[in-house]
C-alpha cells in the first residue's frame, strides 16, 4: 500500500457482488473492492467473486488484503478460486493478507480442501499472511486500521461474525456484515463516510438478518454521511422504491 491520501482525495468502492446466498435478483455474492491512493482491498469474497472480478476487469494482483466478515460461503467461498487463480494464472508475486474472525486459520484450510482437496498444503509462491482479528481491537493491516465488532449471525462452530470499520486515507468505510440488529452496529457505523448495510427485508424482523425498519430506527445514533443498502432478498428487491436509501447494484461504483 502506497503513500497516505489526504482527506480530499477520497476513496472508491465498487460492488463486485451485492447479492445474498441464494442469487436473489441474479446478483453475485458479496464482495466489495475498495481502492484509493493508499489502499486496494476487498471486503468479503463470496463464492462467485472471481467470476464477478473478471467481468468487471479487476486487477486481482493489485489487491493487497481481503477482509472476511464471517465464514458462510456467500462471503468466504470465493477464497479457494482467488488463491488458485493467483497461484497458477495471475502468477501473483505481490504480498496478500487475509483477515477474519478467530478460527480463520482452520476455516481457510477447510474451505480450500473442500473446493480442491489437498490445496491447503500448496504453499503460495507469494508472501501470504492469515490474521485473526480480535473483537473491538483496532488492527493495522498495511495502511488500513480495521476494527471488528461482533454481530448476531450464525451459531454452532461458525464462531464470531463481524461487522467491520475500516479507517484509511482519511476516510471511514463501515459494513454491517450479516446480522440482525445489534447495538454493536452503532459503534461500527458512527460518523462513517460510507456505511454499507445489509437490508434483507423491508419491515420483517427475523433472526440473523437486518431489516430496513431497524436501521431507520437507529440511524440517527450512528450518523453516517452516506448509506448504501446491500444483501437484499427478492422480497426487498421488489420494495426498494419504498425506501429513501441508496441501493447497491453489481458493478456500482461509489466515491466517498
């Protein structure tokens, strides 16, 4: 990552994929590409992400870090394809860091060997780090400062799921990950320049996923400068005209 950007230079986020796990609206799985003069990283890398990156002409070798929010396939399942593409086709030579919740080391081996048995034993030909983040602890990843917040999604051996707050280039981008409403999102999104929020339903409140009504109820406590909705179900996609928020589309670029 290169020299630090001033506040005025700004950042760019492209929605490589903004869909849910079930292809609602024909959208790619979750993957956001953030770039700026001092940053080039992904937030999540769902199963269809390599396909989407190729469609949108993303230089995969330029990506310096991948920040994983949790280990469901629509957020993490693209890692084996990204890694093997880097190893054998892109001929990557630049360092790569993948961060995620506690358990990342074991989940990385698990997802690699599920997709391509034995692949976790193949040593990358480039410098590679896996970093397990601790909840509520700001961690420096190159020029990024990443603070994860535990949210309410999943259970069993999945481990903690994160919302993330990333400070870089004088900007703050925050993302809820997948979660029902939890007050942890207030800290994650407070005064963010860009707040990406799950919006699985308009008003229906369910366990594990966020609805727009809950976001609206708490938005004043957070005060983000810009909000974009993502990870919408078919039902929500049919009701986007009912909300005043900006909504994601695959390929959409936002500047912040």
